[in-house]
């Protein structure tokens, strides 16, 4: 029974990953992305970038946990900052928003 459940879980994960791959076929170069380009990207791209940023700005010793309240709050802060600075690079904006974050 355990092996069957593992197979079902693995198959489900593979299908979910397979469904997402075609939408994200291109590389995303965050070093050249502006706030405006980030904010006008499709929802999947925005979610992917926000998730990457969440992990990137965690301390090395932080547990591998996505704190959903903090994640949403940081996404709002970045959105507000980017709205006020649309021509700024996304990583520069994230540095300013997340560097002052007291986690």
C-alpha cells in the first residue's frame, strides 16, 4: 500500500510539473528586469519570481519554511515600491525593500 501511495504521489507531482513547464519555457533574467516589466508579467511569472526572491533573501540558517504572512506582506511592499519606481531594476528594488526587513 505504501508503494502505491508513493507512486501516486510521484505521478501527481510529475503531472503538475509537466503542466507548468510550457508556460515558463524562457529563462527569466532578473538582472535586467525592471519593476514595470515585473509588474506587467503574467501571474505565473510573478509568483515564480516572488517565491525565488523569498528564498534568496532568507538567511542561510533560516529553516526551509515559507512564512505565508511574511511572504504576502513582502510581496505587497515590493509591489508598492515598484509602483513608485517603475524604471528601477527589480533586484535593486528588492534589495531596498527586503534589506530593511527585520526577519
